[in-house]
């Protein structure tokens, strides 16, 4: 069952990665050409942002390939955290793009560079907005289906690209009245990309370092444990472990001290099996006597 789900998740991740790469390489070529023709630093930077999406999507494909490897002697919990590392790399790459975008935009304002916009720029940006938002929607869909943070990170990467294109489109219509708007919007876009990068790195790093279980999750575990045992087992010392595509939870329960080892083992086994069936999480239970 778990292997079947993992294969489906991997297939979704691969499809998102390859579709993203194809779409972004095409968009990069179109936007870069339009940026050169119009002289827009914001449009050229937006083109590089689109190309960066291709690189991050390629990282997802590689990360998915590594994370899908089965456990081995050196990695008994599998290679799932490769997917989390991929998310961090996407965040770092976004931060680099944001920095370069920021410096180019400041230079544009300082040198009083003026961009010449035309119908071509407007058409290219509208196409970009549609393609990037559709890509974001599909990436968010695959992230919800698989629970993969790397796909969620890639979705925000697409979304940030769509928003940058919207801002640049706004700038085109303001440009005749305020020539420096191109550089100013470039700075706004770079700050948005930087915030997106920070959010991605923060969320993924938290998962890698280890997070405390939220209250709703603990309540669900307690409900399963008590229902499976048929009485209140007073669950405590709950710890969760995120290995990307594989999650584990450990906790203690109290069982009557006059209960036989076999009876205690059967109750613990029932709780562990139910948790896996309902939450797809591997549980390990320590039994305390009361």
C-alpha cells in the first residue's frame, strides 16, 4: 500500500518537474528576447527568474529520484530528507535571484535607465502570467496530493513569477508618467522573491531540525490510542520525526502492571497498526506500568 502510494507521489512529482522545465525554458526565451527589444531590466530579470524555475524543477526531479530510494544499511529510515534538502536549495536559489534582481534594479534607477515598452511586452507578460499561474496551481495540487514540501516550494516559485509579471505589467502603463517605475517595481519584485525564499527555507529547515507535534495531531493520536486499547492509556512523551516521504512518531503509554507481556504487546501493536492505517505514519510505542 505504502509502496503504491509512493510510486503515485513520485509520478506526480516527476510530471510537475518536467512540465515546469518545458514551460519555463520557453518563457525564458520569449521574455528575454522581449526584454532586450524593449530595454526593460525588469522584464529581463523576470526572464532569468523563469529560468531559475526550470533549475529548481530539475532539482525536484533529482531530489525525488534520491528520496525514492529504499532504506539501506547506512540510511535505515530511507532517503526521504533529500526532498527536504531540495526545498532548501530552491529557497537559496530564489534568494540569489532576488539579490541579483535587486542590484540590477537599483542600478537602473541610479543610471536613470528608461525602458521602451510596446504591444510585444504586454502580450508576453499576459502569456507569462497565465502560464505561471497554471503551473503554480498544478504544483500546489501535486503538493497537496503528495505532502511534499519541495513541490510546495516550487509552487510558490511559480506564483512569485506570476506576481512579478503582474507588477511589471502595471509598470508598463505607469511608465509614460513615471519613467523610473521599471526599476522601482524591480526592487519590489526582488523583495517579494526574497520573502518567498525566506518562507521556504524557514518551513523546510524547521522540518529538518525537528518540530514539536501540534495539538491537533497529538489529540488525534490520543483518540486512536484510547479507542484501540479500549481505555485511557494516558499517552505522553510524544515525538515526531519527519523523513520527507516517511514520517515516524514515538510515544509512551501506561498499561496496568498486572497485564502480561503478550497482552501489552498486542495492545501496542494494535495502536501502531491503526495509526499507520489512518495516518500513514509509523509509530513506535514504549510501555510504562501503572
